[in-house]
């Protein structure tokens, strides 16, 4: 059992390089021995945290610029989430979807009101939200098997979601997959329009493609997708599992384009740290569903929905969208200035608090150096540092990160 560690608040950026303690080494050895090797884990053991800070098992402090891959959008132990969890723990944790509990309807109501759509279905993860969305699209268009998606996109690991994931490396080991997927280059509106036919049941797009290295789909492309869907009768689905729920500075990333989808998929931040996914659908899809068409044992359970409500209340009542917007503007300028003075930065892309920094070298070793300096970041593809910090990240943490990255990239140039 891991010990409860009392974190000593050493300031980020001042400690020496990490080496696992004997206790941490034991955890890693057991994991390697017993847990299926689907992840290339980094030797980092966060055991506690507060806000945007994480503390490892040696008490060293880190700024969290990854947020558990866009899950911990309110940081660690946000008072509203702690309260919701404590209240929920006093009630029934699980009731099954055969019966009622209030939080599911309340959360659906909030999502429906905010999105302008009409109904929500709850599940446990992003990939399940995609499965639900593509099944509903089939119901709305019986017999039409085509799904048009984007090259390099990512929609999840289950068979349906994997089949419509544009990143070929993920698909290849599992082929043959579910037939019908077609992929078009990002932001090629003409290719998209040409690919959508009377056989297409859905067009599936990530308004900001996170796993692809933070590549935004243009407003023009999203509008062309709406037009193609209207022309053909296909369903337009926006996958906002990573880029939605405030991440870009608006509640839904597609708002900036003024395009309304027929369905939007959500997960990650939605459950405030507990597993929760959703597909929110408009009239076109809500009207075709009958009991028995789809379901899940755990989806939309009372605890996760309670946290989801607390998360959405925090977004609204604590002015977090404006905060994300302002943080994104400052971070964007700081990264653009870094790119101008440091030729190792090839490109910076993003909005709000989702950013990709494309380097002239593999991102993995740079991310590990950043960890040594007290900054937890992600990577995407081979050369992109990816940032998905909590919405409450302080200004000083982002400024400190830019300085640390500048320092690392100036230390040595790739051969
Ligand atoms: N869609 C997008 C855009 C994602 O970023 C992810 C996960 O990274 C998924 C779908 C799959 O979500 P999950 O890992 O919760 O199944």
C-alpha cells in the first residue's frame, strides 16, 4: 500500500534530477511484472496535490500542465468537487440505469441548455461516447455504413472508435476493422464535400485535434461539414472529448465557428476526475432511440454525475471561461515570442489552454527534462509538447514553464 505522503512544499523548478526512491522503484517493478504493457510509463509518482500543483512521493512539487490529459480541469481537490464527492458518498453510489436518481437529469439539463441540443446519453469514457454517437447515427440513417473522418484524428480504442480514427498506426495492428470509414485531409473542405455521399451516415470531426498535435480545424471546414451533412442527410458529430468543456475558452470548441452539430461527444473533464462520458444529441438523433437500443451498467452513475454538475457550476460561477481565454492569450504570446527567439521551436498552435509546441527534436526527452525542472507536460506525435493545464493554473506557472523550455532547448541542439 502506498504511504500517505505529507508533501513538503518545495518550489517547482529548484530540485535536482529525479531518481525513484526504493519505495517508488518497488511500485514500478510490481507494475512491470503484473500490469499489461499498454503504456510506456514515465518514472513519476504523484501522490498528492492542490490546485495546479502535484507532489511526488519524495515531496517534490510540480506544476501540472497536463491535468491527467485534460481530465483535471479544475486541478486537484477543488473545493466544489470535494464537497460534491463527500455529499455523494453519503448517498447511494450506484443505482443502475433501471431506476432514477436526480443527478443524471440535472446534468443532462445543463448540457442540453448549454449546447442548444435536446438530449444526453451518459457513459464512462470518450471511446464509449463515440460508440454511442456512431450507433445513433446508424439508427438515424438505417443501412448507411459510411463515416467520413479526418486523417490523423483520434477518437478512441474500441473497435468502432478505432475504425474511424485517422491515425493509421493505431488502426493497422487491428485490421480488418469496422468497414465504411473514409478519411480526408484536415481542412480540405473540397475533399470532405466530395467524400460525403448518400451512403454516409456520419461526419465525425474533432474541432481541435489534440492527439494529432493540437491542430485546429478551420471554421470554413466545420461549415463545409455542416453543409455536406445537410445536403446528404448525414449526421454531423463533433468530438469534443479533449477540446470541449471550456478548454478553448468557450464551453464548446465549435462555438467559434457558429456551426451546430447533430451530436457532440464529451468525456475527460466532464466527471471532475471520475470516469464519465456523454453524447449530447439534437432532434435528429434523439427521436430515433427506443429502450434497448443502447445502454451501460455504470454510465451516468450518481457520484460521477454529481461531480459533473459541480464541474459545470464551477465553470459558470467562477468565470473560468474568461480566465481560460485570458490565460490562452498570454501563453500564446509568450510561446510566439519563444518561437521567434529560439529556432528549436518550429511551430506553436492552440487556443485557451490547449497548446502544441512543435520542436526540431523528439519531444519525449524534452518532456522528461521539464519534469526534472518541476513541470508536468504531455507530448503528441514525435515532436510536439502538448499542454492541457487546469483552468486555474496561475500565470506564474505558465511563465515559468516557457522559461524552462527555453533553457532546455538552448542547452543542447540536436545533432
Ligand atoms: N476522442 C478524443 C478527441 C480524445 O482525445 C480521446 C482520448 O484521448 C478519446 C476520444 C478517447 O477517450 P477515452 O480515452 O476516454 O476513451
